[in-house]
C-alpha cells in the first residue's frame, strides 16, 4: 500500500504527468475555462447523497466529475445516482489520492468515516483543492488544530458541514439575539433524542470482496474486519468514530456558541454511560455535558436510544437571556418572554427530526452555494474551518471529560487541557505507520 508520505512525495510529479496525459475534454473542464467548478465527492454511503443533491441544486455553478469510495458496491450505486441526478457521468475511483492528482478537480467533498476527515482534508489542501468536509472536521482535537493550520498555510477554502450556519432563519434569529432580542443571552441548552438499536456483538469475518479494508482504515491503526462496523456502525467505535456527541451534537452546540458569542469554555464536565444495551458500542448512549464560561453556560443532553422529546422536538437549542428565550431548530424559531409565554414564531414548514440527512434539504443546498461562491467570488464562508473547529473541539473535550470521569480545566485561548497530563494524552491519537497527518 502507498503510504501518506509516499503519496506526498509523488504528488507534484503525478499531477504534472496526469496533466500532460489528460484529454482535451478534461482541459475544457479546468476552472477558468468555463463557469462551473469541478467537484469530487469522497465517501459515498450516506451523507454524500445530500452532497449530490446540493450540487444538483447548484448545477449552474458546479458539476461532479469524480466519485470515490473504497467499497465497489457503494461506488457503483452512487455513480449511477450521479449520472441520473446530474445528467452527466462522473468517473468512479476507489483511491481518492488518484483524484487529488488531477489538475481539473477544483474541490473535494468529504463524507467518509470520521477518522478520515482531517487527514483527507489536509491532503486535499496540500494538493491545491478547496475542501467541503462533513462534521466533525476531525477525529481528535490535535487533528482539528492541524487542519486549521493547514488551511492557513495552503490558502484554499475549507467549509465544515454545519449547514445550519447557512439557514436563513437561523442567521436572522442569531443576529436578533446579538442585537438584544432577549436581553443579555447567558445560557443555552441543546439536545438530541433518537431510538437507535443495538449493534450487537460482532466477530471477525473475511473482508467482503467489494471492500478495500486497508484503504478504508487509512490513518487508523490496523484491526481485523468485524461483522458490525461497516458501513455505518463505525460511529460507535473509538478508533474510527466520535460518538453521538460529535455525530449530531456538533450542529446544536455550534448554534449555541454562535448565539452566545463564545468560543472555548473555561471548563467542561460530562457524565453518562451505555445504559440501554450491552453490546460492542464503545461510547455512551446518554450524555450530559456542561460547558462553563466566566458569565455564560452551555448544556448538552444527548440520548441515542431514548426518544423522549424536549419541547416536542427530537433536537434543537434554547437560548435564554435576561428578558426572554429563543427556541431554534432546523424548522424555525419561537420567541418567549421571561415567564415562558410564546410571543412569536417562524416556521419553514418542514419537520425537525433526529434522522440522518441523506436527501435534499435547503440548508445543505445553501451551504454548498456559499462554499461555491466563496471559491468563485470570494464570498465569506458561513462555516470556515477555524470557526467550525471550535464546536468540534469542545465536544471532543466533552468525550475526554467523560472518558477520564472528571471536570477539565481549559485554556480558553485554544482549548488545551490544563494541569491534567493524563487527560491531555487524549488530545491526540495513534496512527498507522506512515499515515499521521502533518503540514
């Protein structure tokens, strides 16, 4: 297998060679020769279908030229869907590194398992590509910080997939909060409720013929293939995933800190466990987290397997201030006075749900439109990586606090854990030899 280092060593040479051998049609697709950007979509099982839908919605400005996945069955299915939705074929490719060497590819979108997000995004930047990366943007805090540095060094755009940042009603209500709608906002509560089933007890089995398991693992230390990991349950294994807090909590916590106007907290405490089932799931299914600031606070309550709703919703955020409160979710917002009486509301007509967004939604369409406009016209990104990474790091710190079972005191300038060497060891991770990301 070609390692990350070997790939970087040959990237420039490979790019030149591929450019020379490219067809005239390929050259006709290079940015600047027409008005459309060329996208490669990488990691095609679930969330990538929202990427496909969003690129279709922005078809005037973008096309999909390549689709990549290490599972040939998933790759073939998505390639067919791309042909149908976009009206033109995209070249299927198993190894994303081959795509990074192509001069005609302007941007990549990443919807792979979490352990690939930051390493792949950094490789994309080093190859001169703009990057749209799903949340969480990293597997661990060290990766997130490195990705922020990489973006600054290589200068291409990186948008994180917290699509509510591009929601018109959320932008509007956060601006109103910042302008005194509920007085001084000081407390935010976010939640998520779902009824996920047990993943059972897996066992080692032969790797499916359709899957390149070595490339699927990439930067993660090598493990035998197990029956209950691919294609979705990797979320619940620490070596690959980040748990429900990062899988879904990233969205709501990002809204909370945006509304309160805060970045890294002074401390974080978390408690919870795997209560609902006894299986291979390595994270909690129920977690309570408190992020503490000098004069503000954010609380997170995540329930993977218990669907009891709050405020009649599977998910959402409530922002509380000295004169009232705002409840905001993907479907709109409600404004309350200090006694909890509703005074006004706005509804988009949709329905907020804990279900994974795998089809079309207007927020993702708008988030891609913002990313495309950023590349083409210099429009300010709604979720640039230096902004998106803050909520991700906060929730990774929540995971660390849960892991060590104690409150963490933090350096609010960068999120680093203070006076706790054992907890700080979890800031980074072990990598497969040759695959550690670096600048």
